[in-house]
C-alpha cells in the first residue's frame, strides 16, 4: 500500500495552485466520518453501548483510568491539523501525502468498523463479537504501523513536514497498540479465564507493548520514533494509577474475579516500571535522532569540501592546459 521506496522531494516551485487531488479529498472525507462515529459513540444519542460502559463491564488488570482516554483529544486534534494542512495549496502535492493516504484510509475504515463492532457487543454471549473486534483492531494497528514504516522509507522528508503531517499518526499508533493489548485482555475476561490465565494475559500484553515500543524507538534507521514509547509511558502510568485503589476491578459485576492485593500490587508495579522504561526508550529515540542529524550535517560538510576540492582541481587543470 502506498509503496514509497526511497522517495525524494522534488522541486517545490509551483507555477499555479493545483486543485485538490483524490488523496486530499479522501483524507478529508475519512476524517469527518471517523470523528462523527468515534465521538458520536460517546454521546447520549448513540444507540449502542459506549466505550466507557463496555470498559467497565469488561474491566481487566490492565484497564487504565478514564483520564488516559483523554489522549483521543490530542490524536484527533493533530490528525485534524494534518487533514487541513494536506489540503493547503503549498502542501497538497507533497510526496508524503501520497505515501500515507492508503494506509490512513485503511486505518480510518478499521477504526470506524471497530467502534461499531465493539459497541455492538451483545449482553449475552459477547465472546464472538469481542474476538471479531480483536481482529479488526489488529488490522487498525497494522495499518497505522504500515503508515509509519512507509514514512520511514522516504529518503527526504523536511522536518517541518514530518512534524505537521505525521505526528498525529505516531501518537495514534502508540495508543491503538495499547488498546489492542487491552482488547486482548478483555477477550480473556469474557472467555472467563481464571486468575492464572488473566494474569498471564496481562503480563504478555505489557511485555508485548514494551517490545513494540522498543522497535519503534530503536529499529527505525532514518527516523527513530519517540512518540510511540511516550504513549506507552502514558498508558502505563494510568494503569498504575487505576490499580492504586482498583475500585473498578473490585466492584462486583458480571465477569468478577476476586483479585488478591498481592496480584494487584504486582501488576501495578509492573505498569510503573513499564512507564519508566518507555520514557527511557523515548529518550534513546531522541538521542538516535540527534546522532542522525549530526551525521547528516557532517556528511553534508564533507560533500561540500569534496565539491570545492574537485572544482579547484578542474580549474587548475584547465589553466595548465591553456
């Protein structure tokens, strides 16, 4: 999707303003539909269950406190900025727009579908619908991850374009990655896994989220991503805060398990350490970015010196030949 190869930015000179491309129009339409469905699903007019209601019903060991979900405001704000910016005459034909559009459209479609499927989870026998929503949210995560990897493959991308046009996608990827882990843990809850099974699922989810955060922070050669581990740190912090009192986890409900204080404290401690480790990963990614910048600057200076040297040699050879 959106095969980018080693795309380079060409001449920015434009003789006259170009009209909106199909990518620009599709991005605008997809964003509007996504906002209406996702935010509409949290209002009283939504005919199905809200995410808040279902999160309370399917509470897991790694469900964060409600404050964590405020990150959606940041995600939609930044992706709204992308939607507007990519339609501006100065930016609408940037190569990065062509690269991200197919992946983002797939992500938008998957997110709308997941919102509807998750909200449609029936009161009786909810396992099948949760499994279906798990598949869809995995597709959503893979679409966003593919978007970031496609941007990573671009050889030349101005820093301002990256900041303005891709920051929201990085934060979105990090949050969906965490949401995918929570959705997986919810499948265990609804499947009525016992204490060992749910505890194992929680540990696997935390470890997987950390591993993926490390990949985004350290394995991307051109643009190590510090936003993804920052989101992991955010989610882990609010898991830790939720487990401080664990009121929602201890409240009797349909899928209730009487968790011991030792287990809750152990998972809470793991979430705290994950938050710290993710912050360290973000710092490493920033350091790698700095190294890449200095390396590029040094190479540019060497290229300039080499060009000056060969120009002088050419001039001398020309003078000697006269």
